[in-house]
C-alpha cells in the first residue's frame, strides 16, 4: 500500500505528498493536463515544443539546470498525446530548490525569440532524425492518420507536420502557455524523505500566489466507430518488410481496459507468448513480433507489429497472424495461461513501484485520471478479469471492420499506395 496525503491550494493546484523515510532522496513531479490531443489541427507539436521551452529559463532564473545540479539534482520530462510531465530528483534536504524552480517557471517562463529559436531548432532536428530520416520512422504518422479520421489522436506527439513547429510564433506559444500551464490545470506530487506538514508550507509559499488560470472543458471530437477495414501500403528504403495492424480499443478508465491489457500480454508478453511461439519460433515467418497499446486516456489502439523474415510473403505472414487471433477468439485461454499473465502484471507493477521517481509519476498520472488511489487498487481489477471476458473482448476488438492494416515494404523507391474504403475518403486530406 502506497500512502499519500492530498490537499488543494486555493488556486486549484492539487498537491499529493508520499512520505518514504527509507531513502535520503526526494522527488518533485509536476504534471500538466495537456498533451498533443489539446492542439489545434493546424498547429500541432506545441505540447512537445513546450516540454523543451520549459527548460529554456524563466524571467528570474535564466538557467533551470544549473541550480538543480548545484543542489545535487537531476531532471527530465516527457510528453504524450494526453499529458506533459516534469520531474526532478535531489537530496531531500534540498527539496525547496525544486519548489523554487518549478514554481518560477510556472509563474514566469521567459518567452524570448532566442529561446524559441533554440528550442524550435532542437525539435525540428528531432523530427528529422527520428521521424523522417530513420527507417520506419513515419510508421505512426501513417498509422494514426489511417486509424483515426476525427479524434486528435490522429497525429503524433511530435506533430503532424514539421511545418507547424517551424511556423510557430512567439504569440502562439504564449497563448498555449497561458491556457494550459496554470495551477488549476496541474498536479504537484512530492515523494521521498519529506514531512507532509512541511510540504504543505512549501507548496503554499512557492505556488500559492500563482494566479489560478481558467479551467477549460475539453470538447474533443469523438472518433466515430470504424465500420470497414482500412489498408495502406508504403514502400520505402528499409531492410525488412513489416506488418502493422491496429484495432480500436477502450479508454483507460473503461472497466474493459484491464482485459485488453492482459490480451496484449497473452499474445506477445515474452518468449513463451502465443505470437512469438507460433510465428517466430515455429513457423519462422517473423523475426520479431509485438502486441501492445499506449494506455491512452481516450479510446486507443491495440497494435500488432512485426518485422518479417526476409523472403516471406507478407500476405502469408498476415494470414498466419490472423489464424492465431482466430484461435484466441474461438478457443479462448486456459486458467493457467490467464493466471500467468496476471502474475506478470503484478510483478511489473511491483517492480515499477520500487523506484521513488516512478511512484511520484504514477500518483500524478492516476490523479490526472481521476483517482490517485488507483495506484493501490488497480491490481485487483486485473485479478478480476475472467477467461470468458478475454474471449468475449477478443471477438469484439479483433473484428475485421475494426482493423487498420499497414504494409511497410522494402523498396529502393519510396511510394505510397492507398486502398481505403469509401468511409475513409477524407483521410488523405488531413
């Protein structure tokens, strides 16, 4: 059981404190409830750009990293389609340094043409290196625009287009900051060798006077149910043919999410999993194969991807994959197989909770989902999943009409071929 106390400042900032006297360290984690899904379709990549801008210095503190390093600390951040998370770890006696740094950039981030140009260049280089020039780098750009027609999950966190970041103005980023980087849109978690009463005083001292900001209601467009299969073929200069298949699945707080998560482990959770045993080891059609999802807050995608053994026909490999899914749909799983993946889920959660930094970030993310105590109760939701539920959901999710398929084929000349159904005619306009 992970203990924590929660209180809310008058400006709306939610603060959670987790005491752990077994360590000399402390972690301060600030989660902002803003991700790529909150961007304008013509101005994407801003949430990720801000992750970089937040390290460009504030009005009062020109360098974020230097004072933290002097205090013996380290920091990092990450952005997803759903949220942006900043965290730093340092000796517990220096925790006030973290309060000072995080509160100052929440209150008065420095917006200068120089900072924007520096971070814009960093993000653009990242875009080119990882998503344009890297083999298979544009897979998720292709896959998201195929699987989603309406919801903002249709673009990646890095952005839908490099041009959106290239064209970002100082006014653009200022308005993004003023809307999203506010106390009422943030969650602060302090974890480690700290006293809750003292953390309350520090939270009030450093964050209490920051203006609340305006809480906004998300009005995200709902993705319509997919009613026909979608297909795209890409030919590119890559070493091996690859197969990607996605099916729409349930949102993170839907009760059926836990069975879906276990299905992904049944299919590809290690060397004894179904897909590895059959398609890699026995039939030797794939060199590797994985089944996963992103744990998206909104309804997400169950994905199976695999690199083929050279010379294997992709249609033969796909047919063998579909045969394995059909077995799951018709025969289900044994109680032993189900218990095995439940044990694996329990071990993964226990291992994750060993790290103080992971605990702080998990508390913040669960609070953002609506219930920080899920960190203590979620395991029971996995334990309640039945074999019948696994079979039932396999039949619902792995439906051909719910599937988007991408053939990513090796070829010297890069071309794109689309064969989508009428309901998807608008895809290519986005």
